[in-house]
């Protein structure tokens, strides 16, 4: 399988505080990846670094053979590496349809905007029902759907989702899981962060455990250890 995204020895942090301490990882062109690990250990920081929202202090990021280290987020989105922002509130005073349509601003998305909109409404019928509603009046779960919908409107080649089901009821979580599974089945590789490892095992091919800003373990979803063992890895790291 060819490699779509390669991270080599990434270090990044906030001011003088280091968070990522040498992350190397990859995503194949036809696979989806899950990230899990204790709170505050650097998952979101890693995603923000990949999508250009922050620059690594050292290390290299390659996407589809191009070096994108330090590239501005707009260029990175333009290449099709799209990070769905959590609870997208940017366009709160705009309607759902308008927000989605405006998200197809990147060159690679323009021609297919109509088909992408149909795809988003098919995946999320709740958004179709609320297409004329103001984005700021959506519920948390609907807002999460809108955020993923906006990312899909960019015609992604790799889609990044950071805790897409955070704070949602079990029923909505299931709805989101089905939609994310359906997106994966269309052939778009995903990077998904979730605390719920079973959720990730069902949706992705490979998992990375992020601990203390490093990749502590790699797990093949097809040969995953049992639940108990995964929980020990998880909480073992959290207690250190
Ligand atoms: N903007 C910021 N300024 C300073 N420190 C930050 C900032 N954002 C995150 N941090 C710190 O960086 C560390 C890693 O945070 P990060 O959000 O990447 O963790 P995470 O693994 O995504 O956690 P969670 O599971 O809670 O979402 C934490 O110690 C956090 O306090
Ligand atoms: Mg996070």
C-alpha cells in the first residue's frame, strides 16, 4: 500500500513547553487510523500540527509525496488534508446550507460542490431537514455533523476527526459512528481521535496509542488485544 501521510520525528509544543516528543507515524493511502490515549498527552496537538494550525519545532510532515512541514493551513486544505474543527461555530449567523456551500471554497472542491452537498445530506438527514436553520441554533450533535459536513465539502483526500462524538448521547454517538463508517467506505482515509477504543476498532484499520507526546503502541485492528489489555495500556499511561 502506498503511503499518504508520513510523520517523521515530530517535536512540537506551546512556548517553551514541549508536548510532542518525537512522533513518527504514517497513514496508508487506503487505510484509516485511530488515535487514543490519556487526556492531555498530545493527540489534539498532533492533529493541529498535521493540519498546519501549529508548526513543529523539528521533524517532517509529508503528504502524498510533498513536504508540507510548516505550510499554511489553507495550502494544506487545498491539497485535500482536511481537519474537521470541533463544534464549528465560525459561521454561526449563517444557515446550514450556506455554511456547507461556502466550505467548498478550495479549488479541488469547486466542481463537485453540488454532489458533495447531496452526499452530506444523505449522510446526515438531520442537516438536510435543518438546511435553512442558523448554524448557531443547532444542537451539539447537529453542530458536530455540520463540522464533518463542512470538511466533506472540501473534497478531502484525508479527513481528520478529533473526538467527533464527545459529549453526545449513546444514540447520537451511534448515528455519528454509522456516518463516519460510511465516509470510510467511500474510500476517504480517516484519522480519528476517540477515547472509546472499541469505537475506533470498529471504524479503523490501525490504532496508535499516544502517551507523553510519543507513539507508545501500534495496534492492528484485525489482531487487537482484548479489551482488558487495552484498558491496562490506557490507564497505565495515565497514571505515570
Ligand atoms: N493552546 C495551548 N497553550 C498551552 N498549552 C496547551 C495548549 N493546548 C494544549 N496545551 C497543553 O498541551 C498538552 C497536550 O494537550 P492536547 O490537547 O494535545 O492533549 P489531548 O491528548 O488532545 O487531550 P484530550 O484527550 O483531553 O483531548 C496538555 O498538557 C495541554 O494542557
Ligand atoms: Mg484532544
